[in-house]
C-alpha cells in the first residue's frame, strides 16, 4: 500500500511541476527524457549510482588490482596457413604477463591444465591472486573457473 501512495504522490508532484512550467512561460524541455527524469534533476535527486553510495568501477579496480588476473587468447597465423592459439594471463596490479601455453587446438581440458600450472607457479612465487576476468568464450569451463 505504501508504494501505491508514494507513486501517487510522485505523480502529483510531476503534474504540479508541469503546471508551474506552463504558467511561468518557461520553455518546456524538448528532449526524449521522461518528465520524471526532468523532475528528478530539477529537484536534486541524484542518479542511481550516486544515490546508492556504492563504490564505482574505478575504485573497485584500484582497490583490488593486486588480486585480479585477466586472461584471453590471441592467435598467430603461420606461413603454412595454420592458426596457433596462445593463452596468456595478465596481473593487473603489476602488469606482468604470463604466457600459459601455445596450441593449435585449444580445448577445455588443455585450458584448465594451463590454468592449474599457472596457479601453482604463482603460489610458489608467493602471489595471492583471487579474482579472474575472462570473456564468455565456451572454452573457459566451470572446471577452469574452479581453479581460481
């Protein structure tokens, strides 16, 4: 019931705002935005990311960059018209690049094993990387995600 009352009150405020603009001879906004959006900005209601006071992407990346690892493939075309796939990982904090492996036919088992070997190597070096960023390629399986 409270949401019905609040939406009715909000609608009444929008109608009052429209009347005020019409009577004051102020040009009406000629944008594709809804009146509720215009009303919100007029009365100082902040957009959602600011209003929720959640941390932004930039803050998140700078705070956790020492713990984030990103991975992807790049390809090399040979003179014999073969495509070679290179799996690599990047530590976002240090910018260090790890070449995990090279193959002409990457499959989920091979990719998961390369990830395990990289985690073992990083563990031996004392690196604690807890988060992984990768694209939605079907080569990255649930077993691959479980390694991290």
